[in-house]
C-alpha cells in the first residue's frame, strides 16, 4: 500500500515556457497521467501555481471569501455559521448556472446568479 501512495504522490517537475499571450503547454505525460480533459482548475497558493483536473472542482473552497463577505456585511458572530451554510449551499448551483450561461453568452447579475431558483 505504501508503494501505491508513493507512486501517486511522487514529485515531478518540468520547465515550461510561457508565451507572450500568457499561454502554457502542459507536458504530454502530465496531461495523460492526470487524465486531463478540456478544462482544469488553476489555483494560486502563495508563490505557487497549482493545476489540477477539473473533476476535482467540488473541492474548490470559497470559505475564506464567504466569511470575509459576511464579516464585512456586519453579521454578528452568532449568525456566521448559519449564514455560511446558506451561502455555501447556494455556491455550487450558482457556479453551474454561471457556466451554463457562459456557454450561451448571456450576462447575469450577481443577484440573478445566486438566486435560489
């Protein structure tokens, strides 16, 4: 079992050029090993850029941003947990609507995007 974990977690790196249009090419073996498709998740953590398959998009966490918004909106600490649950429950349906609307190229306000419909 340790061998499987080590094989999946081995550290690999390659130097990749960035074009004048900020484009990069993912090395073929990385692309194949990760079973990448038409879309990826890209995340900036400190001075590192993390690229991962988009099938992990449910792992994208907006907790810190939501909490910051709730604090700025003035919710008392007694209500933060409940409001956090509400916002997170609406987050992924809203993102799905955004993706669907992006395909149709229709602009949507934030209120429409995060509505419970």
